[in-house]
C-alpha cells in the first residue's frame, strides 16, 4: 500500500479531488497528520466518511520503528530507526539554547567517499525514500512530543543533493504551512557542493551549508574525491554569484584535522579563498571513531585557526559536535555498518 508520508500537499490535493472531494480536504488531512499527529483516517472527524474510507483503502501510515535510543551527556538523543527493508538509520536530536535541532539522514551510506567520514567508508547502500526522510521527523516528533523540533538539518548519513528528487519533495513537505510548517530559514541542507543540485535549492528552498574542509584544490581532492568533479574554486565562484539572498548567508563547514588542514597557513589560505564572500564559517574539530585514520587537532591549533579568520573579519564559529560520546557526532553516523563489515 502507498505510504502517506511519500506525498506532498499538492499531490494530496489531486488525490482527494480524484476521490470526488473538494481540494481543501487535503489541507485538513495535512493538519490531522502533521499538526495533530493523528495517524488514523477514521478518527479525522471533520472529513466526510466516504473520503475517510477511500483514503484508508489507498494509504498506510508507515513510520520507521524506533529501535534504539541513546542519550548523550550533552542532552542530545540518537535514535536508531529501523526501516522496513531491515536497514538502520540514525537521526540525532540536539537541544541547544532555545532550539531543538534534528539531524536527518538522506541515504544509507554515501557515494562521496570523504576520507574523514564514517558514512563515506560504508560506501553507498541506497537512497532513502521521501517517506523514510519524513519518517525520521515524524518518528522523533512522536517520541519526543514534549520537545518541539524547531530546526531540521540534512546533515546525517548521505549526501542530500545526491538524492535530489526525494530531498526536494521532503523540503516541500516539512515547509508546508498546513503541515509541519518549518520556515526555510530553519531548514539547512549540508552538501559536499554538488553544484547542479545546489542550483535547484538556493536561495529560497533551504539554508545552504557547504563542506569545504580544505583551502586548496589538491588538499580537498585528497580528502574529498568529489572535488575532482566539483572543484573548490567553482564552488566558491558559485557562492559569490548568488543573488537575491537577502539576509541569508551560505555557511561553509571546515572539519579541522590535525596536521592535515589545521595550520595557520591553511587558515590564511582559506581567508584568501573566501575574501569578500558573504558567508559564515563553521569550524568542526575532527571527530575520531574506532575506524579513524586521522586525529583531532589540539585546542590551541583550533583557537589559532579561528582567530586568524576572526582577525580578517569573518563570521566564524567553532562548532564542537553534539553527541560525540554516543557516536552521533558529525561524520560518525552509521558506525554499526562498519562493525558488521568487520
Ligand atoms: N554529505 C553532506 C552531509 C553529511 S556530513 C556534507 O558533506 O555536507 C555533515 C558534516 O559533517 C560535513 O560538514 C562534514 O564535513 C562533517 N564531517 C564528516 N566527518 C566528520 C568527522 N569525522 N568529524 C567532524 N566532522 C565531520
């Protein structure tokens, strides 16, 4: 049976009309499901009975099963969600001052093969469907009903822009005013910089975060093989060319790795590369894992790198990852798959 969570409101409009009902019924339906959390058509008592039955014949509400819940010392919660294909997806809820940010996955594994990322080491397993992406939001929403999710970041397992069609559909669903109603300002897509996909998203479909992780082409190609197809300079040129951004700024992420990209020279080269680009820079000290081939930089090196950027008037933050102690930090998701591989 067709999973309700695969569909945008636009599609639901067409469905209810085909069932002989007025299209505004789709908005009511969306309110029941996404705002009130009612997952039973027969309980939707402001819908005509015939429509309720027709919908129940057409759709099921299938959410991933909450298989494991792990609490971090910093208050974050990692959810191990089991899909109906037996695959496990990890989704992390991160409370921070006045916000509850949910880190959502878009693929199982990843094709990008970034050297520093656990998910990259798994290799690619498969894309998540729209329902599996929305299912992460809904499953956590149902579980953590006393904590409202305020922000969504597509920064979990996988490369969101490599699953573009499903991502676009999911962005539409989470932003639907009669549904989950997230403003695009509260939704971030993090990418290695697949420029074709980025052009479909920027500037107004979501906030953009781009993982740079290096300040020169050779260094980036070494860490992120995708740089051979979408080089650093093309990415920066693209961000420079963005118009109609209003107050919005692109975020550049830079994972600081000891002895690889964390020297003062690297910081100066990064500043030069980004000179005049309206952006924010998030510095993420490398998170190690049992499979790590790199090391976390010393605090001193992180602070030095940070000050070089601040001295040159960049907006730069050191973003210590949440949930590191439970394998839920940046680049740590999917460790179980590697354990199975041995
Ligand atoms: N594929 C997307 C989203 C997933 S990775 C992307 O690359 O942006 C989310 C962020 O975690 C990226 O900025 C990535 O560079 C960072 N990251 C990956 N592995 C990491 C690690 N071991 N330590 C710290 N950050 C890491």
